[in-house]
């Protein structure tokens, strides 16, 4: 029965190879790679479409069935997105081949979006060697199923604090990650960057660049690019004391201020300053300050020829080793990997 369903969907909804004007020649035999997008209630449309469209474009450019995808739900019924738009799916949960990579797509209400049957189904798929991925808050479901191990996922900045509290695992601040056990992206248009990286792995950088051009995605971002900080200007205008502290932090990157100096700028006690930072920015002043320094370090790594030690000193670290440790803890990779 499973084989019959698989073959039916391969014929009907399956390998989409649309016609187009632009063309990219790819020689030799190809292996069709399969993805199954499991959409959960309140999933985000932008993240979902950002992940699926590069596959369609790769097929269109090459006029070859490089990728096959299907869309699934928990019960085979249509699923409503966080924007209120409902989409049809190909089928509900069913056994998939080990060559299929399942991508869990969710959005709001992520911590309970999947029921126990989904968790069991994902564990079974992974146990049989199937690939596992997530977009937006799909990593919550992977964590609930116990499929992440010690691999930190990429989770949207809005959800990082809650994820850390729920699973005692610090999610990465970067836009996506392709790790040993899973791949994940933080949502939004980061799905484009993650899928472009997978296309590059499968078929080379030139095809990935051609797909990016078709997406009008002129600057393909590396995994280590950090997400936008969660402090809109309007929020800081309502909290001028925090704005003063952040301004002082930004002007004292090479010689970081201590907690007492920061609290003097804040105008209240260190404890009160920490409470306000946690309330407004969901981070302690220490963690926030470290993030600013490491963001500056990442920019220097990308845009200057300075040595690692010079960059460490320029961003307030006393040694190369302390810089390496902090950088990897924040971004999930060594600073040398950016170069």
C-alpha cells in the first residue's frame, strides 16, 4: 500500500519541471533527491515558500528532475498557515523511503504544534536513516522528538529564549545550519539561503548561484550570518536608559565596560539593569554585550585582512583561545570557517 501511494504521488504531484527562458546545462545522469514538507498548524508561509521555491527553480533551469517534493500534514487534511491561508497537502503521515528528507514547517504555537503521532513518525523515519530538517520553529518538534542530540538548531530570534528554557539547548543565532544530524533555518527568507547551500552541495556552486539569480537573491548568505537583533527602535525609545547603555556598549567594543560602569550609565543598580534587559531584550546585559562584540568580530573577519589575534584584541578578548570559545558558542563554528 505504501509503495502504491508513493508511486501515485510521484506521478501526480511530483517532479515539477516547469518551462522557462533561462537555462543551466547540467551534464550526465542525475539522482532525483526527495523532500517531504510536513506543514503543522499555523506554519509560516514565507518560510515554507522560501524553502520550496529554490527546488522548483533548480528543476526549471536545468530541465531535469533534480528534486521531487511532497507536502504532508498530520492527518492528510488542508492546513491553515499563520496568515490564515489554507493549503492542500498530498497526504498524511505514512512511511517514507530513507532517501527522503523530511522538513518540519511550523510557526506560531510551535511548542505544541505536533501531536505524539508526529513525534513517533519522525523518530521512525530517522531510525531508518531518513534525513531530518526544520524551518522557522520546526526545530521545536525535532527537539521534542529527541532528534537533535547536542546539535544546536537555528531558531528565529523571537523564539530563542523560550527554546532554551524548554530544551536546555542554546539555539544558534545564525540564519541556518547544516549539521551532522539535521539541517534547519530560522525562518523568513533564510530558507532560500539554506536550500541554496544544499543545491551547491548536490550540484555545485554555479547552479546554486544561477538559482539565486532567478530568486533575485543577489547576495547568497553564508550560514554564519547572524539574525537581526530583537530590539526595534520604537522599543528602545520607550526605554531610554537601555538605549544609553547599548550606545555605550557599541562605543566600547575593544575595552568592554564592567557591570558597575554600565549600571552607572543606566542610572540604577546592576540588578535593576539586568531585570530591565531581560524584560525588554530577553537577554542579560553581559550576553547582549558579548553578542555586540562578536558581531563586530564577524564583520572584521569578513571584511578585513586582520589576523584572528588582531580581531580578538579589537573586540575586547584577552587571548585567541577565549575569542575562539566565545565565537563558537555564539555562532556554532570557528572564526576561521568564515574565511
